[in-house]
C-alpha cells in the first residue's frame, strides 16, 4: 500500500482490526497526512485505540462501527 500512498495523503482502513495496516500507514503519511480506521468489533476496536494511543499517532482516527 505504501507504493500508492504518499506522505501527506489520506487513507481509509475498513475493518482495521488492531491496526496492523492502519498504524504503519499512518506513520508513512506522516503528520501532514490523515488516516481513518473503522473497526466494528468492540474488543478489536479497544485494542486499536490502545495501539494508537501507545504509539502516539495523532494522524489516525478510529471509529467503532463498520
């Protein structure tokens, strides 16, 4: 995915689980980019939110619905 996504761009991750794809992509797009991660399952969403917080990734927003 990094081949198609440049720093500063936006992306969606639908069904993002715990952030296996969304977190590396958020780091790739950098502070000027933005990511939106959607995860409908409560446990996975909680782990996603925890991973975003622990990694201090401000350019990734998580949503608990699909």
